[in-house]
C-alpha cells in the first residue's frame, strides 16, 4: 500500500526500537517520579484556537503550525486551529474550562508532544516531547511550591543515566529590583540584554547596555550581579556587598534564599543560585529555573520554568502558578543520537521460546503463556528453523534467554539457555525466573571519550 | 495570560483527572500486555506527506487534517503535510524507511493519537488514541501470526473492567471464494453490500444485491453464508453444507479453522468465527477481526484489523503484515462518559502528609521524601490549616490516608489515619506500608442499570 519514495522529514525525530526503549525508560522514570510527588496526569487536545496560541509565549508566534481540514468548505465557520507549541497555554485553557470541577491547589503533570515550525538544528525539533509539572491555585499560591518544583525534577534526573546536572535558580524580582535600584528604567530591555551573557560574553553585553542608555558604572553593576552564583545562601551577602537597595530586590533575595535552603537540605549541590538566569518569557514573575548537564553546558537548558502570578485568568479570577518543563526530545536526541545512552535489547522480550517443529508450536505457545502470566515478557520463534537460526533470532534482538521445550520423544524436560554466557539449565515454566535486571531492557550510560 | 473566552472544541475529548486515571490504567494494561507478548514499541511523527496519506485507508481521504506553518512563505518548497489518520500508514512508511535496520519478522506496538476531520458524534472523535500491534515480515508472513493477534487483545481485554467481549473473526478468502463459486463477478461490490447487514438488515441487503446484478438465489446464498457463526470449527461444515466449491474458499476455511482452533485452545468462547465480518478497507487479504462488548453490540467494534499481503512495498520488496488496533478513545469515551468505569481517586497520591505549622513544613517534607523513596505516592498539605481542613483536602481528591507527623512538644510519635474508616495507628515512615490496592488508584466497573 506504500509505494511512494520515502524520505525523512527534517525536524521530526523517530527512534529505532532500541532508541524508543531508552525513551520509554526516561518517560517511565519521569512519570513515576511525578506521581510519587502527588501530581495528577492530564492530557489536552493537540489543537487550540489560533487566537489563543497567537501572542503567547513571546517569540513563538511565527512558529505555529495551523491545522485545517483538507475537505473543509471554503466558507467554513469553524475556528482556525493550530497545534500547541507548549503545554502551558493548553493547561491554562484547561484550568479555565474546568475550574469548577478541579480541586485547588491543582498539581498536574502533562507529558505530550508539542510542535513548532522553527528551523530544525541539532537538538531542536519541530515535533518534540515535553514533560511538565505545574501547581496552580486560585488567587494566591503558596511560596513553598517554588522550592518543590526543582526537587521533583532533581529526583527524576538522579534516577536517569544522564550524569551530574545542576539546576540554576534565580528570582526575577532580584535583577528587576537591582536594576531599579541602580537607576535603570528599561527593566525588560536590560533583562533581555543580560540574558545573552552566555552567548556573547560580558564585553558585548556591556556595550549593548551602554548603547541602550546605561552608564558604564550601571553596566558594570549589572554584570557584577549576573556573575554571582552560590550553592547556598551566600549569594545574598554577595548581592548586598554591591550596595544596591530596593524593596523588590530584598523580597527576591528572601524568596530565592528559601528555595536554595530547601534544595540544599534535600539534595546538596544540585540547586545553584545563579543570578544571570532570566528566561526569555515575559510572564515569569518570581523564581525561574534552568538545568544543565555538567560537562555538556553547551547543549543548553533541558529543563526550565518559573512562577507566573497570572498563569490563567477569566477576568474575575486569577490563577497563579509555578511550573517546570523537561525538554525530553532535546535531551534524548543528543544522548541517543551521540550513542551516550543505550538499551540492552531492542524488544521487551526477555525470553525466546524455541519451536521444535510447526506441529509442536502449540506446546511452545503454552510455555510462553505460562511465562507471560508470571510477568515474564517473551516471544515465540517465528519458525521451526534449526536451533542455531532460532538462537540468532534472539541474539539479533538482544533477547538474553532461549527456552527449549521438551521434545515429545525425549526424556529430558524443558531447559533454558542464557545465550550471553552459554549456560543451559533445566527449567519449568511455572517456577523459573530470571534475575530482575533481565526482566526489562537495561538502559545505561556509555562512557564517552 | 489567557483571557479569551474558553469553549470546548467539538470532537476533541479531554478527561478530568479522574477520567485520565481510568485512561492511564487502560493504557498501562494494554502496553504491559503488548510487551509480555514480545512486541516492541515505536512512535512515529504525527505528520506524513499528504500524498502518502491521500488514497490510503479507503474513504478517509476527505477527512485528512492538513498542517501548514502559519509563517511559511507563500512560495514554499516544503512538502504538504497532514496529520496521520491511523497508525498503519505511518508504520508502513517507517518499515520502508528503516528496513535495513529492523530485524524481521518485526513485531511492533504503537499507541498514539490520530486525527480525522469527520463529523463528531457519540463515541467518534476528531482526535483519538489507537493502540496497534502488527507483525510484518519480508516476502512471506507465517500464518500462525493471524491466530496470535486476537489472543494478545483478548489477554489485555480480560484484565480490563469492560465486562465480557467477543472477537469476531472471518477470512476474506471465504466470501470472495464463495461469491466466485456461485457465479458472482463483482466481488468487492458484493462485500461492501453484505458488510451493511447489521445496519440495514437482510431484506435490504437482498434487494441491494439484486439491484447490483445478483439473482434471487445468489442473494439468498450470500445471506446464508453471512449468517454462519460458531465458537469452534463447526462453521466449516455449515459452509460446506451450502454446496459451493472454490479453491480460495477452501483455503480460507482452512486458515480460519486454524485461527479459531488456536483461540479455542487458549481462551474458549472469546473468538467467534462470524462470516459476515468483512471490514471496509480494501487492503485486507486474509483474516479480519472485529470486537464487540457483549450487551453493547450497538456501540460497534472497538478493536479491528486483519492481514494484508502488502502492508508496504518499495517496488522490489513486499512486506506482508497482520495487525489489530484497539480504538481506545471510542471505548473510554463511552465507558467513562456513561459512568460505567471510575477511578477511586483523582490523584496518584495514596497519602497526604499533614503540616503542623509552616515552620514544621520541612519535617512533613522529610516524611514525604521517605515515603516516596519507598514507592508510596504522597502529597504534602498545601497549608498548615486546621487538621479538619487538611483532611478535607485529602477527601476531595479521594486520598485514602492522612499522615500526622509528631508535634515537636508531643510524646506521641507519627501516626496515620485511614480517613475512609477513621482508624488511626502509630506509624514510622521508614516501615509503614498500605495494602497494595491502596498504592495506586483502583479502576473499576460500576454496575449499570
């Protein structure tokens, strides 16, 4: 049914089965972590009205994929629809639509594909999976949630074969108050320039700030603030040493200190106060997060988010929220693409049940049914070929065990062979069990060079 | 950030958190079943070139959603893209694209959303989730796979709270050979008319057949064949009693008998040979499947599929396949929508850890961290309100247990209360465990009227 020429579409990532097993492992760990932390899953439809998508998310307007029924009549009355480009805009709409039926504060996680029409490049896709958690409340949102978000992510990342990582935290009130305190008036413009620090370096940032109207001393102060980092609350004294006074600055310092203190208590060294982090999106109003893999800082942030005082609003009620989003496809595109993480096999099957002859296939099926009933994933050989060929079927897929049902005329019963080492033992399908690490494919880091 | 008026979009199903927990349970059972049967997961991108989608899948051409970058230049050189309307067309393309890297026979499962622009109605959506398994091989595909597909589905359905079901099986070679044997020439046209039997009844089918050129006797024979059903191989004798001879008919009878025999051996009564089943799609060439919930036959088929001799072809190599697809959204839209299946709570949390005072929040967080480390999903009270209010937080979400950390000045240690019955016991976070059925939300059938 498919004769047309087949070519990949740039920006759309698809894994081979082994890569998909890596992805499933990551998804399973992330989901389990979100759930033990008490977040409830929701899924929203892939489409939103274009008018709801447009104007949201800063620069992404131009990246929206429109969706239209090819057979729709020209004079359609249906609203123009577009694919969502993040999970925050649909979540905000879901909260408004279902506010009367949800229990607040509402803690939800959402793991779905999103689409952006931007130019594809390494680690950037037009279709990608995001894993989001958010807490949203009515009117007011307790500050302690801002400390909990990065700890949930740290809990997930610590269980994944991605090596050491750091979650950088800042509070938008700190630079905003600081800039006011030194007499700058274009706060948003200053944030945008300082946000380029890692890309263009301090000299060019200073030039850009002065071009935007700052004095040399103001530019120096902005760079001094952006240079402050600490794994504990010592960043507070470093900021105070710059001698700038502003009520918003003080509030931001207190809030960020609380986040860093909570992080330090649970997982020392993972959360870092890093006062250059600003996040591009305008709607963050408090804590903001970014996440780097240590040793792969040039890959950028894999997990970002922050607090917004108005995640959603229906005009009467405002819903503040705080959230964080793991960019899973970005992370996996690099880790799997570069061969840094691999799966031990390309199928869930732990056992291949061999077939003595096509007449005896039902005996092999019965063995498989017994093993499956006990939770052991298995496959049955597709043909009663020579055992050497059946074993190669298992080897090609990385299946560790081959089960040999007793031949009808044989005195010997069933046996099972670990084809990695060649050890073969007598076995009964009702009692045999492999070590737990063989039950599911193992996903592990490969030491790079 | 979201002030525009919020209205649902017809045909796009979204669940509240409790309904989503039902959906997750179904997805988990289906995935686990596919995996113990040795199927490997793949996911394909949401979009395919429109030219690949168009002309596939019979009548669904007109239902394709086109996708276009809203900011694309008018004279774009990019291929026209559309959202996939099933998982078979993308799978066939994936097989061709990765043929050199896959191990054949390739057993894959795929659980993804698909989109069709058709008119929404009860149980029919414009965005819905399908759960597919297929086996595809190079050149030839062993017949035993045709018996295994429905058994995998039966294994999954037997673990779900959907009540009794029947999988109806037929083989396209039977009606095709039979129609040839009685002298009809428009085989496809006859199939299409007989396929309407359940909708329009035998009299109207007879009229339509005669209008299409059949004699009254030929129409009577077609209806006689379509009326044959059996849970065992007895359908073969019933067909032979009609006195029609054709080599294709004989081959179809032998193949269907093998499928029914294998099904009867493993799960008696679930597989039913039902000779009126034809499936609309033209590309099926052997066994075809449909599935009904017993007592809800009017809901239609929730799980359908069949064998195709040319699932994919690149002109040189042909890939035959057999597959079956669970229409999960259709099933859940009805079961959840009618309140026939519910979840015991609206959050994964089994425990709410109470907070004595905001100063002691870190003690509650420590209890939660210990419980989470032991796999017990829990939430921490959002505020140190009166315990009555904290308990109501748990009740509203269906969380069964509330944990009370020891107050600093108290001699009594931690305790945990089952708020369903009021029983409160002393407990230690390092050792306490709830019954396994409380660890995850329970998803159960509600007896309807």
